[in-house]
C-alpha cells in the first residue's frame, strides 16, 4: 500500500506493516490456511488501524510488540483531549524531549522508512514539535529526509549555536544522498544535450557525425551505386573548454517551496560542476539573494536561504534579466508556485521580453516528488499564453527538461501537469 494519511489519521500501509510483524495467518502444510488464524489476523489488523476505541467493535486485545506499536501510533494519532475512563487510544508526546526521543526510536523499530518519514512529518505538524528540533539530541534521533531539511531551514535563524553543527550534519546527509541519486544521470544527460546543440553543418572531415549525416541524406540514396550521396554534412561541435550555455535557476523560497529549494540547490551544485555550463543560483521572497558563489557546497546554499515570507517574482526576474549577457545561449528556470506579490503585468512583460531576446524560459511549479502544489492558476495560464507552460517536475525528470531546453526542443511536460 502507498504511504499517506488515511481517513483514520494513520499512515496508509501501517496495517500491512503491522501484519508483517505478527503471525502470517497461515498454518499447517504449505498452501493451507487456518480459517481461525486468518480471522484472528484480520481482527488484529483492524484493531491496529481503528485504534482500540470502544466503538471499533473488534474486541481484540493487543500484547507485546503489537501493544508497543499501538502505543507509538496512539502517541501521535490518538485523541489529545482528556480521555474517558477505559479509553485506550488517548496519549501524546507533550513537550518532553525524552518522551519524543523514545518515540522516535520506537517508530524506527516498528515501521518501514517510508512510514517513519510520514509519522515524523505529522508529529511536527500535529503536535508542534518544531522547537524540539532545536535540541541536538532530537536531531540525532530523527530520520533525515527532504521535509525535515525544510523544517530545519525554516528554524535556521532561531537555532542555537549548539545545534547548528548537528543540523548541518543532518542536512548534509540528505544532500549527499540526493547527489548520489541525481548527479551522474544529470551530468550525462546534459553533456549529451550540450554536444548535440553544438553540432555544425560545415564540419571538417574528422568532425563529421556520420550517423546523423547518413540519416539526413537517405533521400539521396543511389540504388545503382548502392550508396548515399551526402549533400548535407552534419558534424559535432569541436571540443572546447569554453562555456556553451548559461543557466539561471531562480527559486522561490516561500515556505511552501521547501522541498523544491532543497532539490534545486543540489541541481545547482551539479550544474556548477560542469565546465561547459555557467550556472547562476538566485533565491527570492520579497528580496533577492544571489547564492552563486556558494554553489561549490549545496549545504552552504541551503543555509543561505530563508524559508517563508512574501513573494516578488517580478523583482527576482528583473535581477536575473540584468545578469543575462548571451540571451540565445541562456536557459532561465523559474521555480515557483506563482503566487505573485509584486507587479503581475511587469512580471509577464519581463518573461515575454526574455523570450523575445532568445532566452529559453522554463517555469516549474515544483521540483519535488510530490506533484504540483497549490499554485496561481491565472498566472500559470498567462505564462502558457506566452509559450511558457508551467508544470510540476520530479527530480528524476529535471535532467530531461534541461536537456530539451538546451537543445531548444519541446519540453517533456508530464501528462498530469
């Protein structure tokens, strides 16, 4: 089952994991099923999902590991008002750091990683545990993921010095994991796109791309000579250490864009490591900050952001536009939910002007694995009318989007956009 939050408030998939921890419900010879054992297992799973309230109707009591698992769920999803006598499912973590630390250890023991991440996120949202993340002991206990990094970045300014090194270590672990997943494929995909975009049509003999030349001249095939007359030659661009493309990542750092900021910083660092690409990394809310000089370390980029605040896309685009020197060789990627607090018409005019000058302009509503967030549909429609459709992009798709922009071909927009 997929991980999410069901109508009961529990992570979907909890009952399946709970089932894996107990009896299989099968007994006797291989393939035989004991009906009574199967019925008990169904009751056990329903009891874990429903929470043991008197109205759940299962009448099933939990012991041992199942009781401990139920306690971990109750601490987060149980009723937090004063329980009536005999009610089992009323608990909570309160503001006790030791209790939270024990609970974090328990959920890692009883649930798979994907469910642990959902439960940690729910604990921060439902129980207001953000302030506890300012304690080093808590940070060492949590399981790091992109959403936790977003929470830490939002707390950055309030974080005491004793916690900052631990927080950086947590963020670095997530960033390094993302780089391992994304860097190699990104470099390979973009290197190929850069080579193809540099192809020339009057190549020297040793620069001829014979495969593309033959494909382009098949209509000149001479059957009697069993050969192709290459009337048009296509060649590779000559190897060069010079910069072939300029890329500007313009990233909205409002609170709702936290996961996108994390992924964008990783991609920014990967692009900056490519010799043939000049990368600029700009974050904005109502102010604009250029973090290009920190791209050698994406963790430094992330701690240079300040999640939250308003949004002035027009001001950010004005800054990016002022830094463009080679418009026909430039790709601008705006990553924003498009809730503009600045001057809407000026923003649209600026995008139109950049496109008219030859800039390849890409608008991403999100750069994360979670799909499209809430976004300003009027602004998205206005950008689409300018030939710049806005869509959500997963990190795995991003290299293909950038390759298409570099080669000036249609973007691979997901069907769900």
